[in-house]
C-alpha cells in the first residue's frame, strides 16, 4: 500500500520492483487482488496490464493505519503511544512542535 500511495498508481511488476526482498510476482499479484477485494485499492486495465491505485486518500489511510497501530500495540492509549515515541528521543525542535500541538488540542477542548 505504501508503494501505491507514494506512486499514486503502479502495475504489479512496478510494485514488486519497489519492494526490498520482494516475494514472487504471483505473490505480489495475489496480495494486490486481496487488497482490492477488501476495498483498499482499485485497478484499471492498461494494455495487457492492470494498473493499481489506492481507493482512499493518503491522509485517510494514514489515520486508519495509526488507529490500527494504537489499538493493536498500545491498548488504544494515546498516552502509551506518545511515551513510546518519546523514547525515540526527539530533538528540541520536535519537542517544541509536539508541545504546541498539545496546547492547540487543549485549547480546542479535545
């Protein structure tokens, strides 16, 4: 999905070429088919090939992935997730921006 979001559209062979330690071509095609069945991507036929594209906007995909990560690894706790992110030792400028985001959320009543 990351490859399709970054490129906006790609064939199965282009997706495979962009992958590190890529599986077989048939495995990539099978994965793309499953992603299409689940409604995440769509395809169009261009010549003899299918070209795949995401069905959701990158921001929506990002929020969905983040929600899944939060629920799966952090027991749905933003506090636990932020604590883990702070363990990655963000620099002073990043900490300032994070603090500003927290203040804006607080002011907005969230």
